[in-house]
C-alpha cells in the first residue's frame, strides 16, 4: 500500500472534477470543498473512504474516495477512484 501523501487539490484535479489543479485549490480556498461539513484545505491529506462535498461550476458533488490517484488520467480511468454518492 502506498504511504505517499496525496493532497486534496491534486486528487480533485486527478479525478477530473476540476480542469486545473489551481482551480481545485481555489475551490478549497473559497470553501467549496467540505469534509464532514467543514471547509477542507487544499493541503488536506486524502484517505480512502473519505467523503467530500464539492461544488463545481456545473454541479454539487458528493463523492467517496475509493482509490488514491496521483496523476490525471482519462475520464474512464478517473471514475474508478471515487464513488459518486450525490
């Protein structure tokens, strides 16, 4: 199991909820990403089974982390790393 820490902004970008990592970080700064109802910082470490409420431009998501994704991949792969429980 990888023990490498994965930042929340990087994860949200990798699973393609945001087009750029800076947009993901910006969303965190603007309290658009919540963990257990509390605004989550861009530097928060993501863990499997974490649940996040994420507001993007088009949609309000409720996602559960099912895998840690460090690099951006195509959509068909990215969707394997979270469960949309919206």
